[in-house]
C-alpha cells in the first residue's frame, strides 16, 4: 500500500502537472493576444500593407508621376531612367517581401493577381515601349505608349483602392478575433484556475483525512497515555503508511508502560511483604518466615531472608540454652558456697568450743585424761567436716570449670552472630546499591535495605554487649575458682592441723603429763585454727558474692535473649523449669 510520502509525491506531481498546464495554456493564450503575438503581427502586417499601398512603393503612383514628367521633358530621359530603375527596384523588393510574408493568403493573392499584374504590365510598358521610343526620338510611339501606361496605372489604382478597402476590413476582423481570443483565453484561465482551486481543496481535504486528522487522534491518544490512561484508543489494525508505523510504535509504548505499571505493583507488593517481615524481625519474632508468594525475580531475596532468619533463630536458641546453663551453674555455685559458709560457721563454733575445752584443760590438767576421748571425738568431727568442705570445694571448682566452658561456647556462638550480622549488613548494602541503580523504582527497596542494615548493626552491638558480659563473667568465675582453690588449701591445712591435734590427743591419752607440757602448743594451734577458719569464712563470702554476681549476669543475659521469640523456646522454657 502506498505510504503518505508516496501519495504526497504523486499528488504533488499531479498538482504540478495541472499548474504547468495552466501556466502553459495561459502563456499560449497570452502569446496569442499579446503585443507581438500572432494577432498583433497580423494586425501590424495589414496596417503596414495598407500604409505601403498609399503612398508607394507598393503603389506605382510615384513611377507614374516620373513617367508624366519624362513625357513633358524628354531631355531628362537619362535622369528619369535612373529614378524609374530605383523605384522599380523598390517596388519589386516590397512585392517579394509581401509574397513571402505571413499576410493572409487572400490578401496576397488579391495584391498579386490584381494590382500586381497591372503594375507588372505598367513596368513592362515603360521599360519595353516608352523608354525605347523616347530614346529613338519616336514621339508618336512614345505618346501611344504613355497612354497605355496611364491606362494600366488607372487600372492599378482601382485595384489598390480595392486592396485598401479589403485591408481595412481585415483589420476590423483581426481586432474582433483578438477580442474573442482574449475572452477565450480568460475563460480558459478561469477554468484552469477553478480546476487548480478544486484540486487544492481536494488535496487539503485528502491531507486532513489521510495525515492531519489521524495525527491529531494519535496526539490525543499519546497525551491521554502520558496522563496514565493506557486503555484509550487501542489500535490493533494498523495502516500500511507512516501513520501505521506511528500507531505501532505507540502500541509498543503502551505495552511497555503497562509492563512498568505491573513491575511497580509487584515491587510495591515486595516492599510491603519485606516491611512486614522486617517489622516482625524488629519485634524479635524469629519464628516468622516470609511465605507469601512473591514474583519469580524476587524469589532469591525471599529465600535469603528466610535462611538468614533460620540461622539467626538457631543461634539465638543456642544462646538462650547456654544462658540457662550459665544461670543454673551460677545457682549451683551459690548453693555450694552457702553450704561451705554454713560448715565454716559450724567449724568455727567447734573450734571455739575446743578453745574453751583447752581452757578447762589448762585449769584442770588432771581432768584432761578423762576428757581426752571427748576432745578426740570433737576433733574427729572437725576433721570429717573439713573433709566434707574439701569435697564441696571440689564440686564448686568443677561447676565453675563447666561455667567457663559454657562461656567459651557462648563466645563462639556470639562470634558467629557477629559474622551473620556483618554478612547481613553487606547484603543490605548491596541491596541498597542495586536499589540506587534502579532509581525512582527502587526507592522503597532502598528504605528496606537501610532498615535491614540498622537491624544488623543492632544485632552486632547486642552480640558485642553479650560477649563483654560473658567475658566479665568468665573473669569473675576465674576469680571465684582461685578463691575456692585457696579455700581448699586452707581446708587441707585445717585437716592437717586437726590430724595433728588428734595425734596430740593420742599422746595426751598416752601421757597426760606430756599433755600439760604441750597444752600451750595446743592452745596456740586452736587459736591458729580459729584464725584460719575466719579467713576461710571470709573467702567463702567472697566466693558467694562472686557466685551471686555471676547469677545476676546470667539472669541479665537470659533476659536479653528472651526478647527474641525462637522456634525452640518451648524446649528452653522446659529446661529452665527443670533447672
């Protein structure tokens, strides 16, 4: 199908041909009637012909006058012959001119066959009869020839008068024909002008129908599409010209805009789902999973988010379990320290009683032997209690070692949490960069990426705080282990001293007299035991305080991780209830 370009070129060619025809026709008509044109030339020739007849040279009036003068004065024959020859030459030149001119044929024939024949006969009579007779001096022959020449001149004159009348009539005819030609030319020009106007109107209407009206419709459609109306004037049957190419391109733009609208809706849906998921994460709900159906291009993001939550859920669950174990170990240490303090108190009371007994021994040396068995029993009891205290201290040391190992495990878990937070921060940073590349369409996703980075930063800071608490707890547990170890050493010393006292009592039993001698030593030993017992009691108080501090820190750690709701919280709660 021809395009608008081809149609316009064809129409231009047709219009150019019509205009050229009009110009040619008008030029032909104007050339026909213009000054110098065919009509004007005919009129000029006729007028010139009339002017040539009267006076000469076409009219032989002047030669007739010269012949008449010659007849009156034959002596001027030589001069007259020259004049007549010149006049004949002029006549014949003009006769030849008119015979070869574009003068009307009837006028040329009338001149040639009428006045021309008479003129030729006149010149023949003059040249062949009159002049030879005068040259011979034959006056009678010359006069007879003159009469014949004069008769020929009269006939020629009458023919000239007839030609003059015909020429004048022909001028009037030419003028009338010129008027008719002008009217015809004006009519042709008017007709062709109306034809050109009609063709111009048809061309304009064709241009509006073929190009301008469709272009206006296309412009309105594109303006409506620019305002968001993508359903206006949908075109499925496209023309085969440039308008069709424009409508096809417009439909491509329409489909692209619809695709962008669908992509924006999908992106808004993804942002909404991500905002809800991050809100759950900000609330500490690690059980939440992003199970909403997202577009395929966002499936990787959904999988990565759910995997991150699962990893974080497992990590926080392990931290919760470890915090419960730390709190349980701290409670056991505190209970053991309380038992040790109670035993030290009883031991101090026993030593005080032993000291009182030694006072009585000092006053009643003789009664020592009888009370030796009682003192020995008391010392045996003290030895047994010291052994029990040593066992309690060993358990306390084992419990503290377990706490220290749990603290190291928690530190490793927290390091893993910090690594996850760092990876999450990098993931959020990459997501923010991709959102920035997306421009306006990725602005909502950039906000989500910023929230993820902030959450990862807070998780890292919380993990660092927990790590610092565990480090402090480890230091305090180490200090408690050292104090409990020192207590064990002192209890060992107490056990040794009690054994020595027992040996002494055996010696007292065997030798009462030796008891009196060594009474001062026994009293000093009892005093030393009392002092050491007081020191042990102080160390036990320090151990108890350290155990209480560890229990408080374990409680704080448990409270911190309890802010997260994990899938294993029921197991942790059951473990805490069992503890």
